[in-house]
C-alpha cells in the first residue's frame, strides 16, 4: 500500500519567564505522487513546520522566549570549547586543559578527538627536481 497523503503537526510552547508562555504551531499537508519517497517527504515537511514555528517565536517581544528558540552555545569555563548537550555542568568532566598539565600530547589528542578525529593532510606537492637555491623567488 502506498502512502498518498501526509499531515504533520509541530508545536512549541516556550515560557516567557514571567508566568506566561507563548505557543506557535503549524499543521502541514502534502500529497505524494507515485515515486515520491515517503520518508524524505515527511522529513522535509517536519523541517518546514519547525522552521515556520521557530521563526514565529523568534519574533516574540520576550527575550526569554527568543533565547529558548536559539539557546546560546555553552562553553567550558576552563578550556573554552563548546560543551556537548549531555554535559550539564559548566565545564568538561575531563577537561583537555587539565589533561594538558599531565601531558601536552594528551591535550592535542583530546582537541583532535573533540573536532571529530584527525584530518587527512593534502598530498605533498610533486618534486620538481629543483634544489632550494635554484627556485625562482
Ligand atoms: Zn574544558
């Protein structure tokens, strides 16, 4: 059986910090043609609804509401790196700065790991056979 029609709703209620809240919601519908991918359509529809709702809340007169829509990045108070969402404190539980005191290479390894691992270096330039003093500068 082919899914032909999708209806998705998205709503967000944010506190204004003064015993009130603001709510924005959207309901979007899409008709699918044969050959349309259902999952892709649902993801696109939800992204559109989320963008619309968050744009509405971003227009709030309340700073608290606006700041909940796009919370500021949380940074480690010790090293300044962005903290992952699962850490609740104000610094890393194993901060690379503290590890650096024990071993400078541990700091580099932790920083490389925090950025998603080592990157490939570009290949070296081909050797043109010239000695350094023969290069035209
Ligand atoms: Zn840190």
